[in-house]
């Protein structure tokens, strides 16, 4: 049975906006360990299911899809938002 991971897309660290961070992503985990290619040294494998990423509007929709298709899943909680409130004058201390 395939195992899926459901998580929220994290905020892009290069931008201050939080666009598209409210959607949920279902992603399949690796079924077997990846092996290095003897010729090139690149890591890979024959399992292509880990390349599939499905976006959902809500967590409930992602859970319903996984249950309907018969996938075992676990939900990774969204990271806690840390607000750093400071005054502009604090930059010059």
C-alpha cells in the first residue's frame, strides 16, 4: 500500500508574501531506498510515484481523496507562524 504525506506548502523564504500557502499538498513517500547510478553518480530509482504532487483547497479534501483511493496517509502539521514585531527605530540601536 502506498503511503502519502499531506502538508501545507511553506512560505517562500525569498518573498514576504504568503500567496498560495493556504493550499494542501498530497505527496507520496518513497517505497524503496534510492540508489546511486554507477555511471553518473546521480541518485534515482524506478519508482516514479514520488514525483506526483496533488494540490487541494482544504485538508478535508486531501484526506477524503486518500481514503477514497485507499492510501495510508499522515498529516504534517503546518509550521507555527512567528511574528517579529518591532519598531522602525529599533533598526538604529
